[in-house]
C-alpha cells in the first residue's frame, strides 16, 4: 500500500477545548469536518488516550477554534504534544470564556461552540458528533491547512493524531529525534551538526532541551 496517497487528503488545523469544573482542557486536532448542513453537525476524531477525549465524554460541550496561518509553533506544540493532564495549556495563551468554555482566540480566524450528540467508538479513536450552536468569525486571515503546517512550517504529527505516519530513513548522516514531539534534526540538512549545537539549543517544535533527543 502506498501510504503517501493519504497525504493528499485535505484537513484544517483546530484547537478543541472544554472545561471540567474549574480546569480548562484542550488539544490540537486536524480531524474536523462539517457533515450535515441543515442540522449543522460537525464530526471530530479524538484518540482515546487524550485527556480531552475523557473530559469531553463527561462535559459534552466544547469549542473548536480555527487556526490561521500566522499561528506560532509554540501554540501548536503546547496543544498538540503535551497533555492537559500534566500542564495548564492556557497559561500565556489568549483565550476568552464564552458560554462557560475557554475559547482560544489567539491566532484564530473564528470559533464554533457545540454540544456532543453522540460518541462513536472507532478502535483507537472516538468520533464525536457535535451539534454547532454558536459561532463567530474573528478575522479574514487565511485558515491554516494541514498541508501548510507540513510543507511551510515543516511540522510533524504525533502518534495520537489519526494522520500519523512513521518517518522513513533518509541518507546516512546522523539523525536525532525529539522524544517529546517527534521533530527530527538531520545533520545532512543543517549547517551545524547536532553534537556541535550549544547546550542552550532547544527543539524548534516543542522547546525542550538537547537532552530529550535520541540518536536514530
Ligand atoms: C498537527 C496535529 C494534529 C493532531 N490531530 C489530532 C486529531 O485529529 N485527533 C487527536 O486525537 N489528536 C490529534 N493530535 C494529537 C493531540 O493534540 C495530542 O495527543 C495532545 O497532546 C492531547 O492532549 P490532551 O491529553 O490534553 O487531550 C494532533 C496533534 C498535532 C500536532
């Protein structure tokens, strides 16, 4: 099977958020699509290990913020590579409390608020069907696509994303992978070899130190 054909399926870039008691929770997703028009239903896919999945099953209310192309890597890394179980992702992020939900406003061209009407078990993931109840456009900025994230920002997808694909070996130069976010530092493509980078160097994707990299 030529899995590269899957790279031709188009997606957007979104942050889904919800709130459990006083705790704000959320994660990055690319898998969201409108599936009906009159009844305004949106479908999203969430990995069963993601804390957002666990909490959304209880709260059944969420906001989906649509990222624009100006969105910075730190915002994507924070929501896409770390868990709300361990960190407060909303620190230093511009969000507003709307309809009792923490809605991310930063680098977003709009948001949708809705209620979960059904969760469907699909092996590693659950598909949530969400009835859209409220929405607002925040700017005319271009929404970020998944392709833009990969090709322009050189972003990766973690194992829990439904579109994750394993990296293929390239060349013989040394390559090092960030154990947190999966970013690959390839000596053959960089001006400085990984070993010569200063100790203060940090992962351009998720910001952790050199010590979190593993030689491939
Ligand atoms: C570009 C990108 C796309 C992603 N898409 C999805 C997705 O569609 N569904 C999903 O469950 N996780 C997706 N993820 C992974 C989650 O955002 C990630 O597992 C996150 O750490 C979960 O956080 P939580 O435990 O606070 O819910 C994506 C991550 C990135 C960086």
